[in-house]
C-alpha cells in the first residue's frame, strides 16, 4: 500500500493547526502510520530540501524549516501521495483553492503550513530520512472499514 511523508511546518505548529491537519487526513480515510513532534537539525533540512540547493530561496527555506518544531507524519492509503498533494493545495497559497489546506490557512509561499512528498521516490526517500523502521506502526483498523 502506498505511503507518503507529510509534515506540519513550524508556522502550522505555532498556529495550532496540527489537529486540524491530522483530522483532514483521518476523515478522508487515510491511515496514520507514524508521527512525531521534532526539531529538524540543519543537516537534515538541507538533505530533505536537497533538490532546491541551487534555488535563491534555499537558505530561507532551511532557516524557516529549522526555526521551530515540525510535526512529521507517515500516512498510508490508495493514491495517498497525489491525493495528499491535492488536499494541501498549490505551493503558493495565492493559487491554492479554498478547501485545500494552503487555500484555507496560508497567505505566502514561504509559510505554507504543510509539506508533502511529490512522488513515490520522494516519499520513500523522505520517510527514510525522518523515520526509523520501528517508528512506523503496522496495525489493522478494527472499526470503520467503510472508506476502503
Ligand atoms: P514542499 O516541498 O514544502 O511540500 O512544497 P512544494 O513541493 O509544494 O514546493 P517545492 O517546489 O518543493 O518548494 C519547497 C518549498 O520552498 C518554498 N518556496 N519558496 N520564494 C519562492 O519562490 C519559493 N518557492 C518555493 C515553499 O515554502 C515551498 O513549500
Ligand atoms: Mg516539494
């Protein structure tokens, strides 16, 4: 089953949006497999956002993501990678439709509340960067088999 890496960014944690964001993915029907509140060391931030190393905003991006705790999560479900990206909305909140997380809760591209893996390869890489195998929990949903 497909898994993705999602993370409430420091702005989302400070603005008390963890519960709201977790709730949206729970209600959608995805399964939470791992989660932790953590501060990101600079080296991990640079590795996580390595694809943007040459971009002019890289320094700001690393400074921001290390500026306070984040809430890192692994979610599982059918097409969860692409669906989570849709639920997050466009990178720049000015283009994110209402109803999406960034559309509802963000204004500027630098503080857009949530990160989500953009492909199967990124998801595997990012889950591996942030979670040890034993921090991902295998369990069966005992009630509520209706969404999948
Ligand atoms: P993320 O990786 O954080 O989930 O965001 P994303 O895939 O939607 O967007 P991506 O292109 O990967 O960019 C990563 C983050 O860099 C910041 N950014 N700033 N100033 C700028 O023009 C600019 N462009 C991107 C955003 O915070 C974006 O989420
Ligand atoms: Mg990205």
